[in-house]
C-alpha cells in the first residue's frame, strides 16, 4: 500500500530534484526521503531517479509516474482543503474583480453576504475589459463580474447581478451630441474603439458590434485598454464608443457627451468563477447574489 505522504515525497522530489531541499520543504529527515523513494522503486521495479554526486534527475519511468500522479494528488489536496473550510464554516476573503464603479452597484449583495458570514470579507479588485479573465484564471481572484455572454470552457457563468441600458459616448460638438437618443444604425461608418485582438470575438461583439443591425460596417480604431483611455480618445475626436448606463451616475469627462442608445440590447453583468474554484465561500457568495436577483 502506498501512503499519501510517500506520494507527496516523490512529487516534491520530482520538483526540487534535491534530497536536502525536499526534506527541508516537507519537514522530514533526508533519510526519510531516501527511504520513501527506495520503497517506491522496489514496489515498481524500476528506478525513478538517476542519482549522481552532483545531480538528481527523473528517469523516463519517474516522469511518467509524476505525470500520472500529479492530477490525482492535486484533486485530493483540493478536496481536503474544501472539507476543512466547510468544517470551519465560511471564512476568509472573497476576492471579487469588477470594472470601475460597477462594484458599487452590487453593494447590497456584498453587505448581505457580510451580514450572513461575519468571518468573511469581500475585497474588490479592479479589472479591465482588455484582460478580463487573466486574474481569475491565475487564481488571483475568486470571482469576477463581467458582461454576458462568457463562453470559456474553464469558467462558469453564474447569476446575473445587474442589468442596464447603454449610451454612446461622443465628443462635444459631434453631430449626434444634441440628440435625445440614438439608434444602433447610427453606429454605421463611425470609428469605434478597438478593444484589441486578444479577446474572444463573441465577447467584444456583445458590446462593440462589427456591423449595425442593418449590416453597415462599424470600423474599429483607435486601440484602447482602459475605460479612461476610451474617454480620452472620445474627447479628442478620435472615435465614439458604446458604454453602459451607469456612467451617467458615476462619470463625467471634459469634452465627452453621453447619448442614450434607445434600441441597444440590455447589458447583463454576471458572476464568473473557475470551474475548479468553487470554494464554500465562493458558493455562499453566489447563492446570496442569486437570492437577491438582478437589480
């Protein structure tokens, strides 16, 4: 029978390739590391490491064993951590990525979650539309609030927290600036911001369409990476841009006018998390948000 500790020793040595560092990292003796590896080699019937006075390297059998064991070991560790967290109750910090002032629009969700879970905190972190998924995928965030749809295989799209209309940002003196509202057909032939080529086309299209409903092209330029860059480029007369309605409450910028788009689709802001990142506190936050429903 192979003990979990022996698997841990093998996998750690496969990373460190040094018996002394492995022993130090696992708080065991170097003799214990050597004993565990020799026992596994006897059981398998082949060397797992090539050892010389100068270096330790995995054999081909060792590489295969490492690759086969690592996913299962990681899954066991995640399961144990989740069970431990459940036993302690929901605690720790929910790291929530938001774009600018959108986070303020869901303060009722955050306050209700805090009131239900006194041992838990919510930390808001700013994310930008130019790189919306990276921090979530890297494990730097637990949740993100992004506009729908999000169709990424490693991410889960959860409940909608906020719905809102859209406006068109134009510069002062623009021919549309004095309109009571504009139509999406008015987008045709006008330069819109370019959100970059590293984003899923479907996600960009949901906010900045490539054509009008009637099929007229909507050209893209200049390239922007943050919300404030959008306002700066619009004010300079370089482009126009669709934005979400909350900007009317939270933002103003010299030289920029916001005109309602009366036939734009409603923007739905939904919670997102990694498929392998649904910890008890994340699940509790999602459940709280779902109970309140979209505002």
